[in-house]
C-alpha cells in the first residue's frame, strides 16, 4: 500500500503525518513553537522556528519509511514572510495572520471608498488580517526593503511558499490558488494577480510567487536522502473542507484550532454576503475551481492556551473540559474574545478582550464556561447570517484540536441547536493535504468521515443558551458602540 506525507504547518505548531492509501495514519510528529507580541495587537513569529520545527517533524516520520509516493502541504494562511532572493534569509519576522498593526492604513483605504472594489475582485474585506497590508508595512518599515524589492531581490510568500522555497531541491517560488486568494492581491474571478490591486497597495509584482492549482507539481522535497515529490498545496481551512469531504454545494465544516473558521462550499459560484462573510477559493483540483463562503474568528484555541498559560486555571488544555458547564450556566459571567480584535461578522480591530459580570460569587468554572461560550456564540453569529441568506444548515462537521473536548462539542450543539458531526480523525487539515496529493498522483480517494461521532442538540436547554447568547451579544454591542 502506498504511503503519503502531509505537512501541516499551523499557527503554534508544525506537524508531519504519514498516511496510507486508505487514509489511515501510520506515524506522526508534532512540535510547538512560540509566537511573540512586540506591541499591542502585533503578532510575529521567527521563520527559522517554522522551518526547524517542520524539518524536525519530517525527520521523525520519514526515518525508516522506504517509499513515499507524494507530499501535500497545508499551512496557516495570510501569515507574511519576505526574504532575500540573494541570501535566502527573511528580512523581518513573519507577521502572523492575527496581527492588527495595519488597522489605521486599512481605515484610510476604506475612507477612500476602495473596499467595494477590493471585495469585487478578491471576495475579501480590507482588513489587517490579509497579507497585502502586511507586505506593504514591511516594505515601508524595514531599511532598504522597498529599494531591494524594486530591484527584484526580494520574495514574498505565505508559509507554504516559504517552505517550498527552503525545502524544495529546485528552490521554487510558488503558491497555490487558495493561499493566493487570501492576500488581497489575487483576482478570484480572473484567477491571476491583479495589477490594479498591486498598484493600490504599492507592491511590486516581482516579489510574488507563481500561482498553481492545488494538485500541481510544486517541486521535490529532500528529507534524509529521500526525494519526495510535492504534489499538493492548500491553505489550512480549505484543506479541512477537503478533509471533511465537503465537495458539494452546501457542504459545511467548522475548524476549531488557534482560530475558528467556518466554511461552506458554493461550488463554481462565488457568492457575496454583505454581513461580514468572506468569499474565497475553496480549491482548484482536476482543473475545476470551487468557491466557498467563510466566517473567520480570530480567537479560539488560543483562548484555552491563555487560560492555561497566563491565568494558570489548569495545567493541561484537556483539563478545561472538567470546568465547562454543559448546561449552559456561566453565572452571568461574560467573556469577550478579542485579544487582537474581532473577526467575522464584526471585523473590529480596536476592541480588546475582557471579562464582565464577575462578582464574589464567580468561580473559575464560570469564567472558563464563559470563555467557551464566546467561541460557540461567535459561531452562532455566523451560522445565523448564513441561514438568513438561504444557506440551510442541517448539520455541521467540526474538526481541529479543540473538538477533542466532547463537552465543548455538546455545548456547541446546544448553542446552535444543530447536530454536530465529529470525525474519527479530527485533524482534517492534514487529511485534506494528503487527499490533494493523492489526487495529483492519480489515486482515487474514498470518503474518510463515515464514522463520525454525532452530538445531538438538547432542545430542553434551548432557552438557557439563547438567554446566555443574548446577554453576551448585548454586552458586546454596548462595547462596540462605546468604542466608536
């Protein structure tokens, strides 16, 4: 049976997994690395940490495996790295997708009335989340960067491009359509870099990678004297869509990792929804382009990390489940999950995280329950918008590290009053990368989520969760109005 390698490069860890042709995991390795927060709203990483963690996980899984058919790469999207084509070294730390340093510049562009033009071309909003303003910031703030860029000496890439450049034998400068579609520079209808947008953001075209289909040939990975063709690249949330077998119109998944990302396949039709939803490329496979609608939530698993590492409420993330009240009672404690602002559907860069309603009667259990509620309530905001736009949701496929928490899955089902389907393999991003590589290699794939565990919503708790959500939303709206 053939073996396939998946590289899953995430916001706080890198993972390598070997699957067989039946999509059964053979071996895996995962290594965490740290982010840095140099200023309020700034989030950075060291590109060497990414590279070294990926290389170490590759060494761990490839050692002892005789033959690997192909490799698929999936990655955190929007995170921006610029490096020298001469030295191969980054000229500045990677600016992570959560970073909000370009908020003022984005507001200037909006004030000029440019957002609708950007939205029509890219399906996205003008927001610091995406790569273009991060690129411009680096070119404008690193000594000599713009001059070097104009001379053609610099290369920009999202994490997939950086890994391909550093790890491929050919030193290719490439990306795929899903990652390109998250830059604010790629026209998702014309399927090419857009000259008007490049001019708007003052970014030279020479620094951009060439864009390929997800199932194209990206180069040759060299690991432990083994040469493995890189046959698939796809952004992490799109990879989860593929990993969850969401290939048809209306198929929907929600990934709960560092952030939360709900995505629904709209096939060959790019749909625009005004209420804070994004239109994006789901994938290009077998020369067919599928589009998707996405709701992006900035803070999810990092909330649990913060409760663990900063608040010291528990030693291991898995222990948070014991503090979570599945009956929906947070004792009127509310948490606003805005460490770096809020994503969909609010899109507010300036608001910050807070607890509200704490009294002498409040407990750690109340605070942890409120924190989990903030995640499920944001999901509810997005699903409500979709349903108001005639996108019917009967069930929701979930994945990501957080859904290992069964109580969280039940709370999510109760909040949404929808059935929640959790697959056997909750790391659907890596599975999606594997599937793309298999398709590119000419191998057929089978449905991988047939044995999903189902969490049924409890209708007896409907009013409890509705009241909790209503209180949370009312407080959030008050904060947003006061800030303005």
